[in-house]
């Protein structure tokens, strides 16, 4: 398996060590998991729960348009 060397500050290393210990995994497994999560093309966990959490009138969902006045298309 390929290896990667990183230069990070002591504060960041302590945070990684603490998080890995909390999740009961090795530092390598923890970092690989976090890198994979950050590069995945999906919405963050519980993202959908944010809908409606902003109390601002500019964030109100637009009403559905009424298309009854549109011109009918010619059928082919």
C-alpha cells in the first residue's frame, strides 16, 4: 500500500490523535476516512435538516407557477 508523508503543526496532530482515539481507530484509518469523506460527491450528513432553518423572508420557497396562460405548442 502506498505511503504518504505530511508536515502538519503540533496542534493539528493533537486534534487528529484525539479524534482517532475517540473513534477507536488508528491515525492512518482516521485520516483516510476523513479524506475520502471530504472528496466524496454527496451532501453532508443531515444536510436536508437545514431546510427552513433560516428565518429570512428571502429564503421562502417560490410558489408554483401557473402555466395556464402559456401558448399551446403545436403537436407534431
